[in-house]
C-alpha cells in the first residue's frame, strides 16, 4: 500500500525551514536569505520515494508578538497549514527559538502527528551537540512529539523520512510521481525576485516590499517577464532604485540570473517600482496581494 500526505514545516523565522524544504526535495524551490520573513506564502513541494509521497509545505515563520495585520496574516497562514496537514514538523533552531504565537502554541500541544526537526546543531562541538539536543528535547517534553531528529545541514535526512513515512495516511499518490510542485511558475519568479530584494536592501525596507508578476510571455528565443515591486513608503522608492538606478539594476540582474537558471532558458526582466502606502497595515491591500486575513 502506498502512502501520501501533507507535511507542514513550522517554526520561527530563520529556523531553517526553507533550507530544509530544499534539501528534502533535492531542488532549490524556496528562497533563502539571512533575513527573517523571506517566506511569505505556503510553498508546497512534492517528493515521491519508496512507495510514499510527501507533500512538504514551507510556511512563514511565526511571529510571537504580531504588531500589524501583515504579521497576523503570516501567522494565520502558518496555523492554517498546520491544521490542514497530516503531519507537522516543528523546525527548531538549536541557536535559539522564539516562542510560538498563543493560538499556534495551543494547537501544537495537541497536534495529532508532531515531529521535532532540530537545525543548527552543527554550530556546536561534537561534545556539545548531543547535550544540546537532549536539552531541547527536555524543554519541549510538554508537546506530543512522535520523534526528534537532527536535521542540521551536515546530517543525512533519511531518519526524518523514516520518522515521517508511517505517519502519512495510506493513500494513492495525490500527484504524478515526477511532479515537483503544484504552484505556477509565476510564484517562483516572484520568490526569486524577493530573494534578490532581501539581499540588496537593508533595515526595514525589504519587509515593506511586495512583488507582483504582471506579465510572463514565453517566446521561442526567451521568456519575457514584467514585474512590479511595491514599497509602502514614498521615501523607500529612491532607496530601492538607488543613485542613477544603480540599486534596481543590481537587483534586476541578480533576479534575472536566478530566474533564468530556474527556468533553464534565457529571460528578459523588466522591473517597475510603485508605492502602495502602508500596505502591511491594510487588510484590503493584503487581500489584493494574495494574503489571507481571516
């Protein structure tokens, strides 16, 4: 009998969820930057192996003290992914984790199939490593953990697959075995552009940006893409563009290279910058940009 099910990767910002997702499926799907809150929308990725199909869901990092409607929208998406999944993997950084928001914490304490995947244990010495792992397990013993796995980047992922497999429902495969994700290509174009924004912008500016892919036209010689980057303050627009357009050019070139590698064909990328005043505090603007607010 085959098994198939949804596995939500949950955790605080910068816990390593996106890195783990990419490792689990063997492809670079999720954007990764040193800054928190790079992931803004649930990202499903499919792995079919050994008569089991795992649909991993990368989720936004939970925010313990949400201060804006945007923060609450991010938390809502994480909580909904947890509730909709068959198995939940709490990705917990050994370097320190923020507590979960109250609603998510309450749900985790009665989660039906919760695993703990500890990341960043590679930052400890070989002697310290097992001590730190045991300490984290002890701290979280109030949660109904089915297994605890070292999921650091220097460790094989086979123990995590093995812990997950029996928790998946018995089911025919939900997707073709060779399918990697059900999301459209435009989603990943926006993700790669957001990744470039996060690398080149500082302070609060990257969090006040949002990306919309306006056009995606496939031609025989290349793909032509047009996208708009929204900023929430007029003062952020010249920062993003830079003197003489230098900053936006660097962002465009980095994103263009990454998108071309992802699509495995040449692309042209046009970028436009517009102001959407205080969009992170506007439920209607958030809804328009694809966030669920209720």
